[in-house]
C-alpha cells in the first residue's frame, strides 16, 4: 500500500510540475514577462525618404470646395446623413426614390436630390475617386475570350498603404520579438515578426538596400450569390501585411480591397473532363497573371509610395501568401487532388505523424514549366515528373522572391472546423451512438459561451464553421464516461479527442512562442498516438486525409508568416457578403458585373467621404507614435452592471424562495461583520464571527437586485475597436416569457479571493440601499457598490484527469448543506461552464435547467473560450 501511495504522490507531483511549466509558457506568450524587440540590423530598411501631402489634405484638394461647407458636395449635414444612410444601409434605389417621392419628404429634409438617380449623380461627379476604378478586359484562353473586371494592383496597394486610418499602425520593417532578455524564446504574432519578412528583406537588400516591403496577401474563393439559379461570382481580394492583423480581420475597417471578379464559366462546351479542368486552371492563372503582372518589375525596383501621414518610402510590393481552401490551394499550385499542396509527402502516408517530407522543389517545378517551348508532349511529361499539372505560365512563375509552395497558408476554417472537426463528429457518432450524444447535448447547463442544441448535434445538416466552433466548446465533455462497443477502453478515445481539441485551440492563439509551438506539436502527437481507437472500432481504415496532414505544417507556417489569424478564410466568407452577395442583389441580374462594380464604387466613395468628414469634425490632430507589440492575451475586460436594477425592491423572503438564496440572512450578516472588522490586527475566528453576526440587524426590508453581470471588451491595442460583450453571468428567478414559464437560472462563475480562483454558483446579484450603508458601516470602511450571494464548489483537484485533462469538481457541503457566502461582485472574474458527469447513460429525467442541482460531480470545461483554455491547461 505504501508503494502505491508513493506512486500516486509521484504522479501528482509530476502533474503539478507540468501544470506550472504550462502556466509559465502561457505567461510568456501573454506578455506577462515583457517583450524584447530586436529591430532589423540595417536601419535603412523601411526608412522614410521625405514627406508629401497627407492623405486627407490631398482628398480635400480634390473636393474643389470653395465654400466652407464641411459636407461638400452635399448641401448640409442632413443631406449628407441621408445620403450615407441610403448608400451604406442596403436600401435599394427604387425604395429610396419611392421614399423621396412622398409629398413633403424632400422639402422637410431640405434635400437637393429628389430621387436615387440625382443622388448617384452627386456621388459620381461630386466625390473624389476613393479607391481605384474597375476596368473590363478580355483574357483569351484556348481560343476563347473571357471578360474580367479588375483594378490595377499597384493602385490597390497604394489605396490601402495610403489610408490615413492605418497610417500610425503600419509596420515598415521586420522585427524579432522575444519574451526574455536572453533572446531565447521568440514570439510570433503579426506578419512582420515572422521569418518570411526578415529573410525576404535580406534578399531584397542584396539587390536594393533600404526598401520597404509590402507583403501582398491574395484571397480568392468562388461563392454562390443565389439560392436556386446557381449563379456564382469569383471575387479576388487583396490586403497587405503591413496593416496589423487585428485591423485586417475586421471587415468593417476596410483593410481588404476587391481586386477583381474572375470569369465564372463552366466551359460546358468542352466535353472531355480532363481537358475542361486543364482549361479552367489555365484561365485562372492567365487572369491572376494579368492582375499581378505589375509586381514583376516594381517588386524588384520599388516605387515611391506615401502612407496616410504623408511619409514617402521606396516600397516593394511582393506576393507573400495565398489564402484559400483546399481546392483553391490545388488550383493555385497545380497539385493533383489528394496530395499536399506544400510538400512531397506520399498520399499513402498522409495519416502518419512521422513520415518525412520536404517542401516541394520550386527549381524543379520551374524547369518543368520551361519545357513548354519543347512541345506539348515534353511539357506534359516534365510536369508529371515534377508532380504538378501542365499549367501554361502559372501566375507565380516570374514573381520576385516568391515560392508558391511556401506561400500556401494554414486554413483554420476549412482544414480544422469544416475538415477534421466534421470528420470527428461522424466518428464519435458512430462510436458512441447518436442518440446518447444528442441526449447529453440537450442536458448541458447554460452559459454565455455555450450554444444549446435542443435537438442534438448528430442530426444537423450543412453545419457551418460557426456551428462547428460552438460544438467544440463542449464536445470533449459530453463523451466522458460514455460506453464504447465491445467494452473497448474509452481512455484512448478521450485522449484522441483531447489532442485534437488542444491543437484546435492552440492553433488559434493570437501570439505564439517557440515554447507554445511545441505544445501545439505535442497536442497533435497526442491525437496520432491514440487515433487507432477509431480503427479498432471499425470506423476508419486509415487516416490519409490531406486536411489532417496539413496540421503538420502549422508550426512552421506560424514561424514563417505569423499566427493563423493573419490568414484565415473566415475573412473571405464575410467579405463575400459585402463584395459579392449584396452587390449582386443591387443589380437587375442582367450584365450584372457592370452594375456590381458601379454599386461598389459608389459605396466606397461614400465610405471615404465619411472618413474625411469624421476627420474634419474631430479636428486636425497630430498622429501619435504607435509601437507594434504582441497581442494582449491577458484578456483585459471591464465588468459592467446595468445602471438600474432589474428588480428595484425584492424582499429577503423572496430571495430565499424564488432565487434559491437559502442562507442569505446568515451570509449577509457574516459579511457585514467581517467587513466591519477588516482593519482588526487579529482576524476574527469563524466561531467569533458567527456570534457577532447574530447581533446584526438589517435596516431594510427589500433590496435592489440585478439579474446579470457582463464583461465588456477593452480597446487595449488602441485600434479604435467598438465595445462588445465578451462574457456574462445570469442569476435570475423563475420568470414568464409569453405564455410559458422560464425556470430559475444560476450560472457558475470563477471567483478570485486573494488571488486564488474557485468555482461558485451565482444565486443573487444585489446592492445595499444607499440609506442603509451609513447605518451598517463606519465611515472608515470602504463598501463595495454591488455584491453577489454565491454557493461554493470544492477547490480544484491538484491534477486534471489523465484521460481527458479536465479538472473534477464537487459541490462544497457542510453537514449535508450547501456552503454559501457573500462577496463583492468585483471578485467575480468571469463565467465558467461545468460539464455534468453523465456516466455511461445520461439520466433522462435531467434537463438543462435542473442538471446543476441533479448532478453531484462535474468537470470544469476548459474549452468555452481561449482564456479559459489558457488558464486551465
């Protein structure tokens, strides 16, 4: 028995050491240990040459505003506000004309335009060109001409680079960031901290020192714009890596620009499928080649460009990375379906985590492409030997400093959420039974971060990436304890799912270190070490999935181009709404691209003028220096309670009966006594505190009660981000919603007392009547404004479960009764989610509303968001 106890102690000590090591890694990634910035050794890189007119001053000069009218060419503020509303809020031209045709509307609003056509004339002729104009050209492939609507790529780069809104945030030279003074632990976040920019700057300096690299990021993906007619458009977007990723990932900031609409032909007249696919690929590359052709010379020689603040630099726009899903990656690289678009791994070894691979040999591929001059047969054979399709002059063939196989970036949306997670759901449904999984989904306790799927998850069809992300918040917890067929050990299944979940969350960190990237690889190894459970269950025969193999490239690509939020296809899915779907709806569906480009041009003009008007209204301010630094992963947030209580006067008896605050009187008396003796040299003992609390009398009969506390985002980076609700905790009684009664809700939360986190159940959020405070406390005592009545859970176990890595929790009981306290609401840190220990079969009498009371044992869910994951992993 002593030997067993010694082994248990050793395991516990090992877990504790591992937990502390992980916490140290998280602290360094979160910037708690500081950040050491090592600039590029040549100070000429990114250096300013001279200055010119700032962007807004140049815009003002083009307005030709002889009068001091802030809103010119609009006659008044009212007219400008109406025009902005009409163009930016999705109102159709017909609807606007009908509105203005109502007798008296134009006169009452003092508008100079009477219909949509007159407004369009003001926008077309009165506002300066905000962004580059569209051109219509024909691309000839295989003897057939195709229309392409596009903008000049250099002008697009100038438009983004010269936007005053981005001026103070731009990165002009590469840097190396470290979390320690010894420069041993490197940090990767924005694109300028990756290896690609540093290495490319060195190559550029050999040819032309002192240049400023503008990394070009290209995104393309065909999208359907109608539900029934199968009408599609093929937009290509462009952004630049100089703009911080926190700005680029918000479509409302306008950091992406529509570069072109590619032809959407299906080439149905070509009956041979192989020939049709080859022609489509050649058409794609011919179009992209035409779009990016100016980069060939300017990328090497450079071009003087002004940022929004008027600083001139010699800029070198270089193609850096391509963002697209797996079919787009194959189309861009010319690789065959089922193979990796980046490396030479054999298709039969894609399920292996140890099979060797190398980045595809670009020199060999370029030599094969050069065989085109030797005739078609030699060209096809050379391309086959090089492992690519016979594409005539791919667009990346002559681009400077470009390796297309390195430029392919990870795709969290399609590779992980819509790829591996989609597969995993099917595997788990087959292994555990869809009925049991759905029964558990319906009995999860509510939480701000948890979407309750009332009908389960196995019956869902066409699951979106957002829904897959919501499912991942609880996927591991619902399979704990479930019984597998043939009584197979579920430990391997849990470890496999844990490995994949950990990889998913780590892959989305906004800042990585060389240490956290090792955790990423360890998580992937954990999945591979246990994945054979699905083979033993007869669900899979192999794991040769390209999307699974792609995970082996994540660490290297994060070190190369920064973290995955630099290049996520989620952005294109959102951009499709603005640049494709909304634009198509604004047309009459005849010769739609002409109308779409015109509609977009007008919208962009209004948006540019809106920026100018806001700048004028705010007054001319000096641009304060801004220092790019690692993203704030300390998750700063502001606790917020509504100004007025939800219930103004709730009696204590009602708190006990309706809110479940059984020991409210005793807990409040103890808290008042304890707060009054805070400054005592010797803390009160528990028994003494109980005795003194009996003498406390409440000078009130009712209390103001709040039903929710929120945590709001803080613009820690200074990017001008809008406030958003990040988290919330509910504590409300049973209430009526229409004809039905909604049950009482008491969310679980994390409370911090003296820096120690514990889990509690929030029963009541309240404040003391202002007139009662002087009667209860002396003037020297600082009394909080809001309080929470909580019920405690036992402290965390010293180590998480070895099979799934979650911490076990039990209700804190004293003599069979729940332990309750009152604490300042400020001590409540955030919400937490508890996964009930369902056992082999979930009790059917449990419900989502009662499971916290019915169940005695829980698992702390560490996957509800990135903060919880980093805190408890």
